[in-house]
């Protein structure tokens, strides 16, 4: 097009791109150091291999995804990241075409042999294949399993040959050209948009992975705003602003849910070139007291208040205590996208099944459990009641939904009496056929788990139901649950994406042995769930299906839902623009720091 | 002497084999199946089987045991199942922080406890002796957790004499700045029992005829206590100190957790939480070997301290 001037024009464009990169790097001030603590050690920074919350938090700042979330919008809203725009989705919801931005570069690394390395569509093909590669035993392999045309066959071939062929074409995973990625799914699936925004589905460079094949965990090289500068495993992680990052301008609209807070954030941040923070220092502090005192001594800039220290910082009505407020410390309070619940095993001969007396037994147990006491006392008021098995902030949550399984011990006792669970001479109820009735609840040995056990014991005593606690390691309980051998088990689910589907799939019959640990297999529920998967995420019909699923689950007595946990984040006054995102974790990408006082 | 040492080294083999069997069967019995955790939030049986195959836990027990024995013989325990970090790197990087705390702690504890034991034994039965023993008994009754919480709160947070937690890159910075309070806590916990024990050893000697004879010959009290009494009391003291040496290698896990010290103790807890068997078995075997070696050294030191001791 530019004829003999083409090389000149290309050079100009390249220079312009470099200038933009330089501007982004210049925005991050090395003197702005953000210090936080992780309560548990990270495992590493290979996105395909790690599944823990804290490793993913670091990865989120290092690697880019195709899509991400708007920082302020609630419920969380998907927006493009390295995709130029939202993908083109075929009418049947099976083909997703992403057009990548040009001029996005990986951070410099010796693996690139001194050359600038641009992000291209093939990087995503390679990165996604890595997740499916059995040799990587990725905890996220489920995202692609049975989902992408041709990928399962490639995985099967890799299992047979012992090596995944990254050079073989896969029909459903194609780099159409340098900047166009096409993903063809095996079925209509509107949830893939969320998957494309998931931290794990980020781009890595094949050269880097192959150069550090023996320790990919220690060499994260991405196109994101930060690079790993220093890592003392299990002790300290230091990130620095990526000098080659393309940058972006902070420009987000306030949400309706947290309007006051958002306006303050906007006043601090609007129009700033990002990232602003030059260095992030993360310390691993296992103990609550250490984190609490370190924050008080200003060794940390923000702190998620540990449950054991709630009373020292937060009043029962959720306000900051005066001595902290006097130090100009601020409190950000919001609920995590999680649900805490107890499952019933539907294949258990005592408590499982779909006959009226079994449903009555489970519903009586649910109605007899003092869930309010759990939220007020065991959780120290840091859990909110939710009527459905979906937390607020998630697509599909309806604040007007009314539960049918409220705490009501009188009704629970009456229900048990009505269905023949009679009390024997010893005061304990038996099964309708007179056989002993003992509930086995799987739990662990931590302090909070012992508190739960006491609460369950007192609750079941009120009903005349004998309950015993089986204490074992989490892995053992998980193994037993997947085999449908646990009678009851307390669990929590943190959302992978902000959609009710991510919670309802835990109750979908065919997921038994995978994520459906209660082995609940209700044809009615499954029919509703399957119908929801064929509808676009914003469909009103889909929202109604979620309400019907919640109702069906409660009618069958599949879960006892305790609530959704609250997060109390304390901030020193020099922290600017803080807001906890329900899915994104690396908040410092969107923040700034004023000079410490 | 050489024959004795060789015989003792030979005797270590069945002991080590016992440790290997114990660790192996305990882990397989109560350790939990790591594949279920490593498989992530949503996994099917095929993925779990794939992980079990890669970890080798699908092999028959005798094969797994054979691999374990080979690892012990070669000293190559492979890599952590959860982080992929090599075991040799874990030991190399975590041992230093643990030793930075435990070595000064053991040296100071031993010196202070011996000095105080000699002093209170010298004034045995006096008010001072009784008061020191009462303080020791009270000190013994308090859990290390209480010492850590109170000392961290008072000395680090309220008084600001020490950092609340942390660890750096420089040895001297770590020793002086970050390890001081952990060492102080360690001393508060360990001096009381050691003082009581060492006092008993000294009292056993102080009433012996050779002490009376030395006094009758006009030998000074300092020389009697520090040379004659201490030398004769040193065999049980050496036994006690040598028994503590393997503990240096595993650190003080509670102190390491509270003060964010990246030591071995913390790593062991993490490994147990994650069912990370390669880390658990490597550290267990190293500690077992260290215990046996230090026991042998203790026996050799008896001979050096007291020529009357015969090594058979």
C-alpha cells in the first residue's frame, strides 16, 4: 500500500508502539511500593499448573487473557483485554472468533534471544493446548474437556504416545492468521466467554516454556503489567512494573451497588496512565496475628482482616472501630463470590434417595440446623444469609428469591414425626423401619471445624438425631465424596466466573464423580440445567431457570446453604483507588499510592 | 575406635530401614491421596488416574518402596509434588534460615543453662535456689504458643524493639534484626527445663567425695565448680545437647510460622498439609540419619571428656 515507503512506515509504526510502551513504563513509579501479605504459601507461576488462589493472583498481573472484567461494574462485566473487541460468536454459540490487538509484547527474557516478541494468536493455541496436555496434569483441564472440537482426540493420542503433539492442527483451536484466533466448540456454550477471561487461560510463549521446561513454575513471562523480579519460595514475592507493557488509561464508570465508594475511587484514579505502582512486595505470613500486627505497624498497606481479629477492627454492625478510624484507616466491605454449604449424599442408604421420607429427613436436618448461629457466632458476623445457592454479585442471583428451608426446629420435628422417624427409649430417633439412625458428618480437625461440629451436634440434638463426626484429611474426604461414600460434608465453593452456572453445575447429575460431591441426580434439576446451557448469559429465560433450579434443589433437600462470606479489607489512607473485585484479584494493577504519612 | 565406629555405622542400616518402612506405611495409611487435591476443583477419575500414574502412586506398594529405598541410597528424592521444586533445592534454601535461629538458640541456651545450673546448685536450698526453681516450673508450664503471641505483641508491636515478622537476604541482617526475637522466645522456652535438668546433674556431682577432697586441699570454689564438677557433670549434659542437635535441622515450626521465617519447619507443615510425600520422606530420612550420627558423635565425645569411658 505504501510502496517504497513501506519500510519507513513500518519503522514509524514500530517506533510509535515503542513510545506508547515507554509511556506506560514511565507511568509506574518505582517509589510507589505496595506491600501485602498472603496467608498461605504460593505454589508457583506456571498458569497451566497452579490452582491455588495466591499463585493465580500473581499470575493475573503477569499474564494477559483474551478478555477480562470491568474493574467497577457489578455484577462483574466482561470486557476485552488483549482481544481488540468482544469476540464474534456464531449464531449457534459454537464458534468464537477473537481478533487480537497488534503490538502487544512479551516481557524481555533470555528465551527470546534479545528480540522483541509479539503476542500472536498461536500463543493462545499453544497455551490452551498446554492446559489439555496430560503431561502437565493441569487442574484446569476440565475447562476444555469435551468442549473444543478435536482437542479430546489430541489428548487421547497424547496419552497413547506419551507426548502431546503441539504442532498437529486441532480443528477447534486455530490461529486463522497472526492476530485471529478461532475456537470451535463441540456444543452451544455461551459460558466460554467467562472461560476466556479466566486467569488460567492466559498466553504464554512456547520459547519460554521450552527454555525452562524443568522449572516453568519459576519463570513466568507474560505480556501483563508486571514481571516477577524476585521470588523466595514460600516467603517473598516481588513484582515490578513491566517496562514493555502497553499501558492503559484508568477510565471506569461507577457501579450502582457501591456508588459512593466508586465515586471516591474515580476521583482518585480517573484519567491516570496505568499501572501507577512500580513495585509490589508480597510476604507470606501464615499466622493471623503476624498479619494483623504487621498491618498495624504499617508493614502492610492493606489487610483482609482475619476472622480471629474481627472484634479488634470491626463493630458488630460492620463499621470500623474508632481507634482504627482515628488512624485514618479505611474499611472496604463486600462479599466474596462464594457459597458455604453442607452436601447430602443422595446415594447413601440412610440419608440419600428421592422418596418422600428421605426428602423429609434431609429437609428436617436443614431446617433444624442453626445457620443463623453459624453466621453470628462461628463466623463472627462475617457471613451473609443467602436464600439460594448462588451469592450476590453473580449473574442469576435474585435478591427477591425466598427460600423454603428456613430454620424451624418445630416444623423439622413435626416432619420427622410425620414420616415415622420415631424417638426410641434412649431419646434418639430411628429410621421408619426401626433401624438405628446415625448421621455421619465429614469434617477436619481445625478449630473452626470443631466449632461447626459442636453447632451441628447441638442442632441435631434438638431434633433427636444422633450425629457423629468423621475427621480426616481433605484429600481423603474428597476421594470418598467423589465415590459417593460420604453421608454429609461441609464445603465452600468460590466462583471461577460470576455466573450461577458455576454454582449450579455442582448439582448437575452427570457431574457426579467430578464436582457434584453430593451425587445429586435429579432428572428435573438436570433438565433445567441443560436448558440453561443453551441460552445466552443475559437471557431472562435463563435467569428464571436458575430460580427453578434453586427451588428444585431446596425441595429435594440437596444442600444446607449457610451463606456467603464477607471480606473486610483495611486500607491505610495512602492507598488510592482500592476496590475488591469479585473475580480479579491483583487489585494493584488498577490502584495508585500516595506518599506514606 | 575405628572398629567401634564401623560397627555403629553398620548398625544404622537396620534402623534406617525401620524409619523408611515406618514413614512409607504411615504416609500410605494416613497421608491422604495427593492426586485428589492436585487434580483441582473439578476433575474426573481419568484425570486423577493420570496424576496417580505420573506420581507413581498407582504402582504396587513393593515398587513404591523400592523407589523410596533407591532415593535414600542416591540422596535424590526428586521434586515436590505440589510446587515441582527439587527436594535438594528445598533443603538447601530452607536449612539456612532454620539454622540461623536454632544454632544461636542452642548455643546460648546451653551456655546460660549451664552457668545458671552451676550457680543455683552452688547455693542449693537457699531462697535464690528455690525462687529460681519456682520460676522454672512456672516457665515450663506455659506453652510456647503463649510465649510467641505475648512476646510478638509486647516486644515487637507495643515496644517496637524488634520487627513483628520478616526475613531478608543478608545473614547478619537476619541474625541481628529478624532472628533476635525468635531466639529470645526460644530461650524463654528452653532455659527453664534445661536449667532444672543441668542443676540435677551438677547436684549429683557436688556431693561427691572428690569435691570434698578438693575443698579440703584448698582448691578455690570457682575451680571446683567450673573444672571438677562441670567436667564430671558433662556426660549427661552432652547427651542432652546432642539429642537436641537433630532438632536444629527441622527448625522450630511455630516460631517460623509466626515470624515468617522461610525455614524447614514451615516447609514440613506445608508438605503435610499438601500431602507432599517427597518432601516429607526426604526430611524424615535426613533427620533420622542426623539423629544416628549425632548419637554416635555423643558417644565419641564421652570418651574424649572422660577417659574412663570404654567404647565397646
